C-alpha cells in the first residue's frame, strides 16, 4: 500500500512547531541560568557594591556610620569578650 504524502500545510505547521519548541527550550535554559541561586547572589552583591560606592561618594559620614554599625553587629561577641577582659 502506498503512503499518503503529507500536505504542504502540515509540513509548514510541523516546521513552525519545531522552531517554536527550540525557541521555548532555549529561553527556558536562559531563565534557568539567570535564576540560579549563584547568579542571583552575584547580581545582588554587585548591586549592593554599586550602591555602597554611590553612597560613600555622596554621603561619606553616613556610609562610615552604617559600616561601623554593621561591623559592631557582626563582631559583637569578640568585642564583648574584649571589653569584659579589659574590666578585670
């Protein structure tokens, strides 16, 4: 028995479907890379560094006060131990 030839419209539709699927999969891979935890963390750190540089240039005293407060929060236990040793 002889196979029927697919119509040109069907061939065109299949080609469009394949092309659309490839575009979709490419976009999904791109989004997966952009939304990975490492990429998001890098983007956040770059943004914070840019903002800190901008703030340091515009308001150096505010920047120094914020950096000092952050340093005290991060180093609160070692600073507390040091202060308690000094009192003895």
